C-alpha cells in the first residue's frame, strides 16, 4: 500500500473491487448484520447502547446512507422509524441488499450511484450516515461537501472509518504493526493496487468539516473488547484493545 496526494480516479477501481471480489465474501455477512436486534458497529461489533451513534429522535428522520453496501445500516434506521435511502456504486452489493429486504420484509429505496454525487436536491435529509462506506472509499473532499449539500440546517452527519493511527501502522502487505510504517503529513489517499481508501489525519478532518459548515459533536475512538468475537487478518483484537483501529465522528450542520 502506498500513500499519495494524487487525485486520480478511484471510483472505477473501487467499483471493480466490490463487484468482482468483495461481494463474494461480504455478501454472506449481510444476513448476520440484518438480523441484529440492536445496531452493532464496526469491526468489533460495538453496541449502539455503548456509543450512541444514532441521534436522538431518529424516528421520522429522512436519512441517506452514503456507500450503503448491503444496506444493513439503513435497515437498522428503518426499524427505528427513520426513512432511509441507500446509495452505492456496486451492483452486486445492492443485489444482496435487495435480497435481504425481501427476506426480512424491510423496504426502502436503493440507488446505484456515487456518494460524491447523489441525485437528490439540497436540504433533503436530516441524517447522512456512513459505516465504512463513503467514509473510507470516497474522497473526503468530495463526499463531505456533498453530505453538507444534502442535509437540512441542523442535520446530522455520522461516519465510521479506520483511525489515522491504524493507517500509519499498517504495513504494505496489509497487516498492522506496533511501529509507524509511513508519515502522518500527506496521509490522505491509500493505494492498495486494486482499490483505494482515504484516511485524513484528525486536524485535517476537523478543518474540512468546519469548512463545509459542520460543528463537531463527538469523536469516539473505539477500543476492542477483551475477549473479542474474532481477530482479522489485518488487525488483531489485542492490537485494537491497546490502540484505536477505528473511530466514529458525529457532527451537525450549522443552521
């Protein structure tokens, strides 16, 4: 993996990655996520009751899930009384989402498209949310201004992503270490060869959010529990118990 400041097109790389590779292994996980009674976030299945990701008064909110994948987050929102719409660039991911809708009897619109260019008017949504969707796979200098455009004044933006510390410590072959593998300055775009991820350092993220009119309400750095339900090839629960591998940002659009 290499870090670069380039702005070369990432959309087609990531579309191919999710259509041709990831859908094969991510699809079987969808049913587990859809069947959860309580939202459980990220790698370590952190319960909603612990982190309070969703804003108060979610019932009745118009919501857009940016980079929805198999749309289990939108399903959680729908069950809570919100009115979600999911958008994703992968046809195979959306096909799995539609199969889950039919199986679980939860229906909401699903759109094939880019989170950087959503086909809805300004001031349409009360909540924009992304769990490892646009928050990781889309250029933040494109998708965050787009989220601001879509939200009403006072609307909520919530997203979960890898932490900058994880990005700094992950080796070129993909597994995380206890030493820094790259510099922090210039950390934005991470090229893996067959897909692209984006991770901004904290100061840069705060400045971007503020420039788009957002007020930051919270930054939650997730600690893996002990014992955890599993390890991952790229990261162990022991590492993520000592240092945050992922984080949740909560912000509101000034109004």
